[in-house]
């Protein structure tokens, strides 16, 4: 290597710079605090105050290695060192020349500084024409003048120096040194050895910075204008406060600002937020003492309190839901299964909307409590809305604000009470809604329960769209006959039938009695009631489909016990069959009186009531007369028409049954249903009346252990009926051995209680001939008093086997 090159390469201590770049012929000062940097300063002070400054590539590194530093840096002379408090040193250095580090060497000691073999880099000679050089210098001066006007931290000395001009390389280095740009951009300029290209890069950099500074200044001007406006508004509001304070008025502006903050904190859709903010501005202008201001305040309170963005997370765990339902309810297996299916579908398809459940059943079977259990099992808020007796549409949709005392409708009030936008809302007694001149609330409910409309439900008072699509609506009803068809189409009906005696017994043992004992402050040792007594209480003191009256009787029993315990008469009351009447009084209800004897003209029928099934005997008496037919027993129109159909059927089969064909002219028939104080209606006693009429006219006895139900036609066909489960339970209680039912009700046998299927024989009948074959003992009919029939009727049998369909006997 030649000697001059050996002189150009020197071993110098290295001081890494963070976020700074040193340029030749420039003064730069910086603070030194790292141990390796202090060591580099000490080494430089020992060897001519010369050191190599280069920038590190990553600012976060506290101890950069050779691979973390740029190779191109600046050889500098230390001009001044000033020690500061806290072991920091401020250094002033002057750049001498560009240099490249060929090799970094780790020094000795701990901590140790870096050394580098550096070679001085010289600018390349300028080859551009002199005029181009001058043009570039003027351009950079013009750009820097624009930059200095826009930037805030450029001193006048720097501006004067740039305006004085100079060599292109020096001018580029000076401008780059005094610009507020990133160190890596300055590093690119430092590494450029061609002065013309270096100056061109600086011009391009200045152009970009000028554009950026213009945008920043525009933004600052806008902010300053906004701040000035806010300050002006603040001063004006303060003056208004002083004036209102002097006048003794309420601070409406402060109140309006409070409302404005509440509205903005709700993060509502833009349409709703703008509407509420306009109302806030109206209130601020009116002041707090006006009547209209009070109306607006009430309106804003109603809107803000709604759960716009609040919701609960569904807990769709089938096992947990099953435990909750089994804990709260005994029986109702089909209802529970349907609810679990609903929860399962919700778990698999969370976005599924529009399901409305309608629980239909007699009073006291647990419709409301099931809704509570569904809410608990799903982890939803529960809110109940009673619709019974509602006649005004405004109860659903609310009143318009133009009315004095206007308020939101019951739906929005329930949502505010729930505090969640996805509660379980129970619409109780939906079949009890009425209508009058004020409107039809059932029609207003159509939008509430329709998922295609309720995502933007508008209450007349609020006049804002509210999303009800996430609400789980559950409705209850006793009778679907009064529910409008369009409303019923929006609901999925789940029927809850009446409880059997066994179910009532288990419910009383597991739920009602413990609940009432706890409510009356009794312990388990204070009252003892065994299963037999509970059964007697159910049968003798209650007659209902549900268990509400049973709970009242048990509450009475607990009160008697509590009185004895409080008086000190006894510490325990044991209820037995002997003292039951003494404690509870005489039993109100007796078992169905059925003699069980085979009698003429008396047939055991079955009836359905809202409290379960009952035996319904029919008595028919045939008396010589003029053919009058009397029907008594407080019967409805349908039942009377069914009796007339039965009589017509018997007339059509008179000769086949060996009955006087003219009985309708010379025999009076009296059809009577006992317990005449109780209204009765329906077609299901048709075969019962027809059988009783045939028995009365033929003097053939009816089997006393046979019961029947079914509608009869003029041709003798047996049509299906409803309420088979409850009717067969009544037959079982009355110790009936055989029950005749329509053939078309065969599928309903699956719903019958197992204990009934095991102890009752069922006859499926399609025609009255089958009914009479199994119900009437024609072998014991009285001797004929009629003249022999014509020759064509001599061979007629009591029941023609050729025309009677075969009976189907089922022993379940």
C-alpha cells in the first residue's frame, strides 16, 4: 500500500450517536451519558482530541456493537467538555472530514470503547456546468427561505449563512445539519460524495418538508380557530351564568351540557344522536323554568335511560338449563324438551331471531314460572308485562309528546326496567287483551312480535327506532280462541296440560309444602303430612288444573300449625285422615258419584273442563206421550244440537234395533244431565246420548263399568274429540274398566298417563254399532211388547253384524 494511503487510515476511538449525524466543518454539541461514550472521550483527549462520530442504526440499543453502526461517519475535534449534574457530560465538537470505518475494534477494559480503522473520504470534483451549479444554489436558497418561514426553530444566523451562499457541498451539509429531519435521511446525505447530487437531494428534501409544514400550519390554524371559538363560547356561557345567577334562574346551559355529554357517551347511531342533541339545544335555549323545558327534560331522561348498548351474554349450556328446569318444575317433560331444543338452536345459530314462544294452558300450571326458569337458564334479564284488560293501543306504543302527561309505552318501559337490550320479556295473558274506540292493542303487538319489523320499533313518545330483535318474547294464554289469527301466526304454541293427581302430589311434596313452611317460619319437625293425606287434600279440597288452590290449602295448613306452635299448644302437628277435617274443615269436593251398576238409560260419559276431566252421566227416560223431546241440564247450543242428532240417528236405525219406528210420535224422551247448575257444552257427548236413548227405548241395561266419549253423526259415524288425556284420567279415578273412544283418537293414546293405560281397556270405535255392542247388554232387554215386525225384519239382529265395523280393543 502506498505511503500516502497509510497516512490516510487512522485508528480512532468511536463515539456512537443516537438520533444525530455530524457533518464536516460544522459545530455540534450533545450530551454524553453512556459508559462506552465516556471512555471514547477519554481516549480522544489522550490522543489529540480526535475521535470518530458515527450514528447507530437502532436508537434503542444502549451498547451497540460494530454491526449496529453506520460505516460512514465524521472525524471530529473535541472543542469543549462541560460536566453536568448526574454524571452527564456536554461535549462541543467540530467536524473535520468524512471518513469510512474499514474495521471496528473492541477496546480493553470494562467498560470498553470501540476503535475504528478509518479512512478519510474526499468530495468528488464538480463536473457540472457553472450555470447549473449557480441555479442549484439559488434554488436551494429559495427553498430554504420558504422552509425557514414555515419552521419555527430556524435561527436568523442560519438563514443569513444560507443566503450568503458558498460551495455546493458545504451548503448541502450546512442545510442538512440545521434541518429537523430523521437521522437516517441525514446519513444518506452524509454518505453522498458528489456535491451536486448532494445538493439536489437537499433541494428535494426541502421541497417535501415545505409541503408538510404547509399542511401542519393549516391544521394548526384550524385548531386555533376552533379553540378561539370555544374560548368565545366559554366566555359567553360564563356571562350567561352570571346573568342567570343574578336573575335567580336555574343554570340551563350547564344542565344542557350535562345532557349533551350523556348523549354522546351512549355512542348512538348518528340519526338518533342528532335528534337527541337537537332536543338538548332546544332545552338550552328555553331555559329551565319553562313548561316546555320540563317536557324536553323528561323526554331526554326517558331516552337516555334505555339500554341502547347494554346486553347480557347468553349462557347456552344445555346441562345447566336442564338442571334449572328440573329443579323448578316437576313433570312437564314435553315443555322442558321443547325449551331445551330452543336453547340448543340458539347455541348453534346465535344470530337466529324471531322466535316467539306461546305457553298455553289452564291457570296455575306454571306458565309464568317456566318463563322465569328460561331466563335464569339462559342468563338473561327477566321482565314481565301483564296484558290482561289492556284496551288502549297507546299502552303498547306510548302517547305522542303533544299530550299532557305523555309517557313511553309498556314495551319501552319494560326495556328500561330490564336494563338490557336482550332480556326475556314475558307478555302475560295475551288472550285477555281487548279493544275499544281508543284502538286495538293486539294490532300494535303485531309489530312487536314480528322480527321483520321490530328491529326498528318506534314508540310514539320516543319517536326513535329501537331494536327489539334480540329480545326473547314469551307469551302466556289460557285460551287461544280469543287471540287474533295474525298475532297467533307469529308465535310458536307450546301447550301445558293440566296436572294429574300424581303430579300434584309430587309438586306439593317437593315444592309447595317446603315453600309454605319456610314462608310461615316452620321447621321440618313442626309439620308432618304423608302422601296419603296429601292425596286426600288434593282430591277433597281442590279441583283445578294447576296447583294454585292447592298451595292456598297448604298455606292454611301452615297457618294452623304456626298458631299452635306460637300458642305453645304443641310443637308438632301431624295431619292424618282422622283430624284432616278438623284442621282444614269439611272437604269441598267429593269423588264422581258413579254407581257402577248396569242400568237402563244411564250411561257414563266423559267431559273435559279447565280443571281436568270429569265423569258426566247421561240419563234418558222414555215415557208414553206425543213424541216430545226435552233436554235439560244447563246445556249449550252445540250440546242440544248433538242430542237432536243422536235422536235422529236412533230413528234411522229403529227397525234394525227392534224399536218401534213410530216412537218419535207416541213416546216422549227426556234427556237429562245431572248437576244442572254447571254449564255444559260441546259435541263429545254425542255417542253417550245416543247409547242412553237406545238403552231407554229397548229396556236393555248399559254396563256400569263402561265410559265413553265421542261425537256422533246422523249416519252413526263416531268423530274424534279433544281432551282425551284428562277424560281418561277421570275414568280411571271412577274405576271404569272400559273406555270407548273414537278410532281417529288412537294417536292420542300415547299422551295418556301410563297408570291409565295399564288399568283401562280402550275400545276404538268408528261407528255407533261398535259402541252399542260393547256398552249395551241386549241379552237382558225386557220382553217385546210390539207386534212382530214384517217378514223382511224377522231375521233382524239387535246389532247387525254385517254392517257393524269390527271393534278394536287395545290393552295398553
